[in-house]
C-alpha cells in the first residue's frame, strides 16, 4: 500500500487522539468514585434499615405505654367507685369488709402497674436516643454519598470535555486519509488497540519491540510512500527523522 509520507505522519495525530479517547473510556469505567458510591449506598441502606427497626420498636413501646396508662386509669376508677360506695354509708358491714379487701388489692395492682409503666417509659426514652443517633448516622451517610456523586459527576464532566475535544480532532483528521489507509488503520486498531505508531530509534512505538537489522535494512530500502507495518504487532510504522534509519 502506498500513501504520501506527510499523510502517514498525520496518522500519528490520529493515533494520539484515539489513545486519549481510549484512556477516557477506561477512566470512565474505573473511576474510584464508582466503587465509593456503591459502598456509600450500601452503608446508607443499612443505616436506614436500622433506623426503621428502631422506629418500629419505639412505636411498639408507645402503644404499650398507652395500654398501661389506660389499665392504671381503670384500676384507679374502680378504687374511686369503691371509696364512694363506702363513704355513702349505705353499705352493710359484710360488704364493707369486702370493699376494704378489694381496695387493698387494687392498690397493690396499681403500684405494680405504675412500676411497669416507669420501666416502659425508660426503655422508650433509651430508644428515642437510639433513634436520634441512628438518624444522625443516616444523615452522615447521605452526605458522604452526595459528596461521592458530586465528585463522580465532576470527573465525568471533565472526561466529557476531553472526549469532545478529541472527537473533534478525530473528525477533522479523518478526511485527510485515503480510504484504504484508514481501513487498514481501523482494522489494526480494532484488533490491537493501536493502529499506527512512530518508528522511533528502530523501535516500534506501539509494541516497543526493537527491529532486527534485516528489517531495518528493508525499511531503509523501502520508498517513503510505502506503508509499512510492524511484524510483531501489525501497527502501521510511521517513519520520521526520529526513526534512526
Ligand atoms: Zn509493533
């Protein structure tokens, strides 16, 4: 294949643009923020689950406190009723003894219920503190996630800028190459990632292999417009004054 040596040299600009586009793609996939976001989302999910669990325990206790208060109220009402009856003077002596006995029982029951209520309220208070702490942890995890997302978006925006610039470089370069040369370049690039490289000090700029003397002699003998490729990696070898020929 033949191509003007000046045109061949412009393949190096195309290869440089393509190399940067590959780096952009690689960075986009391997950005550390992506793993960070995944980890932060996991932490946030766990803390939200923990908060829901604490809140459920708290509302269970709330219901228990209400039930206990109602129970105490009914015991107290029963005692009031008994005392009123005793004070009315219309109660026979036998019934009076029964009422006194019942009042004593109610009194003990009320004390026990009130002790339980105190215990419930203490547990509820502890859960409130727990909920506050867990809620603060959720806030913290949300902030960390938002921070990682913002850094990822900034990195993506920077990569977008580089990509747009390099896409434009590429689009401007493409019309300069004859079709067969471009096809060869694209085919090698699709297979080996690098389509063309500078032959620098007798070394292939793509695979870094140093050419043997026979190959160097062949290259020296080849006309300037001959399109040469690396025997090792197939990249188009572009000759310049740096080639060491
Ligand atoms: Zn090579």
